[in-house]
C-alpha cells in the first residue's frame, strides 16, 4: 500500500484520470465479450446492431487503453523522480551520526538496488492497472449473466488467491533475507574497489577475500533470491492450474448442478479464457511488488521515510549574518555507543570548554583516537553534542540553529571529497580568482578551469588537498577547519601552509582550527588544545 500512497502523493490527479480511463476500458472489454457471445448465439433481434456496437466498443477500448497507459506512465515516472529527490534530501537532512551509523554500503544499496526495485514496480503499473480494470469489468459481466455461477466463481478465485498469497508470503521472506545479504555484498564491493592495490600485491590475501568473503556472500544472495523467485514460480503455476480447473468445473460440473443455459455457459467460458492474459499479468506483477515492498521496508529501517520528510536543509532561516567575533563551547560532552542506543558507551569526549576569537589560529593536537576528529565535527556543527552549549557571540545555539551555524565554516577533512565542479560558486567574482589560487597553490601546470569545472581531479593526494584548499578559499567563510591537511604535502609546501597561508587567513579576520601533528609549527598557533582519550589535558594560549 505504501507504493500506491507514494504514487498518489506524487500525481493524484493523473492517477484519478488513469483510473477513470481504466474503468471505461474494463467496461468496454466486458461489453465486447457480451457482444461476441451474443453474436455466437445468433440472437436475431441484435444482429443489425452488432457490427456498429463492435466498432464503437473496439474504438473505446483502444482509446481508453492508450489513455490509461499514458497517464499511468506519467504518474509512475513522476513518482520515481520525486522519490529519488526526496531520498536525496532525506540523506542531506539526516544527522551525520545517523548516516555514519548506517554506513556507505547500505546507503549505496538503498540508492541503487532499492530505488531501482521501486522504479521497476512503478513501470509495471500501467499494464497491471489495465489488467485489474479488465478483470473487474469481466466479473461484473459474469455476475450479470448468472449470480449463482458468479458466487461459485468468486469462491474458486478466493481459494486460488488465498493459496497464492500463502506461497507469496514465503517467497517474500526469502527476498528479505536476500536484501539483507545485499548490504554485505556492497561492503565487499567497496573493499574490492578501494583495496584493489593491496589485493593485487598479495595473492593469498586476494584468494582469501575472493573465496572467504565475496563468494560466500554472493552465493547466499543468489540462493535466497533463487528460492524466492522459485516459490513465486510455483505459485504462478498453481494459479494457472486453478484457472484450467475452473474452466473444467464450469464446462462439466456446474451445468448439471445449477442448470446453466448454453448462452450463460459459453459466456462464462469465453470470459474466463479472455481473462487468462490479464490474470497472468497480475500474477507476474506480484513478485515485482514484493521486491519493491522489501526495498521500501529497508529504506524505512534506515529511518529515511519517504512519507514523512525531515526538515528541508534549504529551509533554515537566515536570522543572523554569517559572521562572529567570538565562539564558545561550554562543557561540551559527546559519547559514542554501538549500533543501538542501549549498547554501552565506547568513547566519551569531554566535558571540555574552549573560546575562539575572530582572527585566531587554534591548533588541536593529540594521539590517534584522542577525539580530535570528533571535536572537529562538533566545532563545525556536523555533530550535535550530547551535553553542553555552543555560543556564537551572545547567542546560544538551539537545535534549529545548526544549519545556519554550519554555514560559517569551510573545511578540508582528512577524508574529504573533491567535487570536480565549483558547486554553489558560480558568481563571476569567485570564478575570476580561481587562476590566481591555482598559481598560488602550484597547480596551474596541471589543472585549469573550464567553465565552472576543473579540467581534472586525477591528482596526487597532496595536490587534491591543495585543490580542496582552493575550494575552501572560494567559500570565504568566517571560520576554517583543516584536518591533517599538511600530512600529504612536501616539506616546502608544508612550510608555506603553516608560515604563509594560515597567517594570511588570520590577517583576514578568519577563525582557523587546525588538526596537526607538526609540532615544529606549534609556535604559529594562538591557542594549542591537546586531547588525550577524549579529555582536554593541555590548553596553551600564546597571548597569556
């Protein structure tokens, strides 16, 4: 039912038009069958009208079939389009902690496999809708021909539908298990693409990965999908058998029990034979809708509802300008738990406090796992702390302020992503300074700006970080954060970063946070924050 709610939300007037055309299509189909049956029975009084009736009903059948198909195709494609955009917005609006808990493999599986499954279900809707309309029209005609035979037919259909749904439920369980394995399979694909160099260098590791990780998961996914669709095939064959049993029942048994006339009997048999194709279309659509239902269930399990969108990331009000004189974090505390909230705490940052003025350089140092990256995400607003307050000048942030607050920052994280296009930076003034920065960062011999795109991003990691720094410059935000930015730079450019680029940002009144292990440059900092296992163990201010 969720699929149809999504379809109605996307284009209910179009669906209503398609429904009306479908009803006319079913009625014209039933009328044609009645007309053909009357012609076969040779009713004298109707003979002059039969050719004209055939032409009118045939034309109406063609027109309504075309209209319902076109309208439903438009509605289905609109629903897929809106679902993809909504899912993208949901991911952008979801807290970073939630997305990190879900993991990239599951998100990729949702954006590809699950969206594709729902799209396939929408693609079969036009034929399914017409098939249902034809079935309803034919049932109405058979009920008009003989109510006793109609009730007997409904009983047989109920038996067949009930047994089919029992089998379909079992098949769906297999599909759900296959979908669960799909997440693990995407994790292996990620390991394959990101770790291909390491796998190529070690044959034993490569074979172990292939035979102990990838192959078993792919095999399990294949088996569960195979079992699911095999059960659907058994259910479809059972439905075909019941259809022929029904025809035989009407031909050889019911005439003796209910005394049906040859006209009624031929009308029933003719209609049932005609219904074989639309009934088969309905049966064929059920596995597709079951797969789509499993996909929607998976989306909901990630708390990315397609019916209750989270706050639009573009809806945050600009109630204050993007500038500050002072930033304060007071008694900030943040905890990591396992996948579920009831699991024990695995790491705690804080409580800690810090102050940053406009035009200050703040270095954050400490060993691996000390909480530097977590603090960076809290400072930039990507994490909302479990306890404590963040103040911008005299304003204490509320949950609704974080979208606005994040716009104060530009950052280059250690796991940064480099876009090849200057997204959101299309103003002529911004584009005009790109060649200057490319030359300043010693990239002009490799990269040039083509329109609003870089000619290439296939660079060394150090050069990619320089390009990321260029993007940060173009953002022109009040505050910057650089997470181990200089780690991949050569000694010459590392010195340029600490001795020239950072002081230049400071001179512009920017607040700059730098995560660093380069102790030879700590003298550049106005403040030095040292973390150890989540605790602030040293806070040095140069001006004190």
